[in-house]
């Protein structure tokens, strides 16, 4: 989970030019967590107040947000296609302290960006 924290903190704390120089390292970190289920990835972020704040910083920057979602959305879709997402909804919701009813529609519609925005606003 340290890799997840490092990726998100790096994205949140560095500017675009600095991130270009860190791109290789970030890709290495991403490869190390490639096996992590996307809901476990998200629960790691949303259970930690510091990482939630980093997520908000990433979401506020179009460039960073696009890159983040280009990494996450296909993983969520792939798991949904395999039927391995909705069945984990209850556990994921419990893990992050949100009612499954609050986020079920995002799973059903495969609206991953709105899911992340909804999770961020829930903790405001």
C-alpha cells in the first residue's frame, strides 16, 4: 500500500514538468501494484485522510486527473466485465464507511469518474 500512497502523493505534490521527470518511476510503481484489485486501490485511498486530500488535488488538475483515470478506469471496467466488481460492492462500501446505496448507481452505469467525485464529496 506504500506504493499507492507514493503514487498519489507524488501526483498531488508535484507540477506537470516535475511529473514528466518522475514518469518512469511512477510507471514502475504502477507496475508493482498492477495486481491490486481496483476497489482495494480505492479503499486504500479513501480510508486515509491524507490520501483523500491528495486525491482532491489530483482531481483539481485536468492533466493529472486524466492520467489518473486513464490508469484506473480500464481496470475497473475490466473487473466489471468479469463480474468481479459488483459482488465486492458491499465489502468495499463497508471498508470505506459508505452505504452501498450511495455508490451502486456508479457501478451499474460504469461511471467511474462520478464514482470518484462522489467518494471525494462524501468525505467533505
